[in-house]
C-alpha cells in the first residue's frame, strides 16, 4: 500500500524535475 503511494510520489517528483 505505502510502497505504491511512494512510487507514485517518486514518479511525480521525477516528472517535476524533468519539467524544471
């Protein structure tokens, strides 16, 4: 459960970093 949420958060952060 937590792992999945953490994975999603990590992906979002990666996307933000790429966008930046």
